[in-house]
């Protein structure tokens, strides 16, 4: 009886849209994970015949292999963008950790970078956690117009969830301004959580706007033109402002602290805030039983454990035995424009850094 119920819930959750979103998210992880390796090989090849990127050179711009890596990354980001139009954020966002596995595996095979046994365990944990989330992900909410998404976020008098989301958005904006104008001048160069806090808070609003914009594009391509609605352009403006803000402060974090520390902390905070925002705005968990919700949380914690373990063992393999969670650890020197001792960056972080 329990097995039949579980199978039925899984079939209901894996709608055709969820499957499309899953395929797009997996494709995105593959392309972005592979792009790290291709770009690194391009940087090394360019550095062998010119001034290295880590020394201020730009010879990699003339290296075709580096551009192949950039194009591959862009394709992956487009697939990631499209995935949000089909599947809930609680399914798409955590799968970003799979790009780490792709990068680690390809680095081990192609670049001969040794993968520690505990790094392999970290990869396994990421796969197990991702599988758990996929099997218990909520069904994507049926939305017929971008105005419906706008109502979910901006019409508190008609919708309790939108009132809650507006309260969340107000908290995020307030906290972001406090961090930018008060804490960053005082602690930006010494406390990693300040920069990452801004990126993660703003990132949760970015994903909600990206999802809305993705839905608008999907509906437009299906014959229901959403470009005539001002809400579509409002979401586009929010995406632009939020992405530029993330780029600015994420680059500051990467320039100040060790990427092996920035990557896992940013992934945890960004994914957590994104899931919270999605649960509030789209009521993802309202359509699920408590057992399914707890299972998804366990899957997410498993991915986090695998991510931290993979980055920690990467740090160990490079001989950096100091604590990778120290909030005062400075970024170490870069080699060939790609930190020699840093962990494999996560999808959003690497893409913003390369922009």
C-alpha cells in the first residue's frame, strides 16, 4: 500500500513540464561543468605563448579553445534559464551542484587533477541528494499568463502568499541596503559573509524574476504573446538590476577570499534563500505531504554535505590544511587566470565571474 502510494505521488510530481525542466537542468550542469575544464585548458594554452591571465594578460581572448569554453558555458546558462520556466525552483536550483561533479570528474580524467577518495564520496552524496529531490519534487504550478505570476508577488489584497512574499522581498531589500551601506565599508575585506550575504539575498529575487520571465517567453513561443504586458518588462528590469548587483559583489568576494571557501558558502546561502522565496511565492510545499517536504529537505542537506566535502578534499589535495570554513581566509594566488588551489566553482558563481 505504501509503495503504491509513493509510486503514485512520484508520477504526479513528475509531470511533463517537470521532466522537461529536469532534462534542461541536467544539460545545463553538463555544459557548465565541461566549460570549466575547456576554459582552463584554453587559459593554460594561451599562457604558454603569452602573458598569463593571472598576471594581467589577455592572450586567452585569442585562444579558440577558451572561446569554446565560453560558448559552452553560455549554452548551459541558457538551458538553466529555460529550466526555471518548466520546473519549480526547488527542483532546478539544487541540481546546480551536479556541475561540480562534472567538473571534478573531467578534471580527474582530462587535466590529471587527483580526486581524493573523500571527494568521490562527496560526488556520490551530491548524486544521492539530487536524486532524492528529483523523485519528490512538487509538480510545477499551472500558469497561463505572466500577470498571474505578478499577482502571486504583488497583489496582497487578493492573495495571502503575495502579502508574505512582499514582506520577504521588503526584508531582502532592507537587509541588502544595510549590508551594502553599513557592513561592507566596515567588514567587507575581513568577513566573507558580508559580500556573500548580498549575493545570496539578491539572488533569490533574481531566480523568482527569471522564472517569471522564462514563463512569459515560454507562453509567448506557444502562441500567447506576453510581451504586450508591462509586467513582462517589469520582471526583465528586476532581472537586470539583480544580476548586475550579484555580479558586482560576487566578484568582490572572489577577489578578496579563497574561492574554495566562497563556493560552498555561496551555494548554501543562495540555494536556501531561493527555495524559501519559491516556497513563499509559488506555494511549492502546499501541494505536498509533510513526508515529501521532509524528504526534500533531507535531499538538500545531503547535497550540501557532498558539496562541502568535495571542496574540503579539493583543498586537502592542494596541501591547504587550514580550515576551509574560516571567514577570514584570504584568496590565494591565481595561476593561469584560474586559481590553482581553488575548488570547482558553482554554476552561477562561475558564470558571473566570467561575465
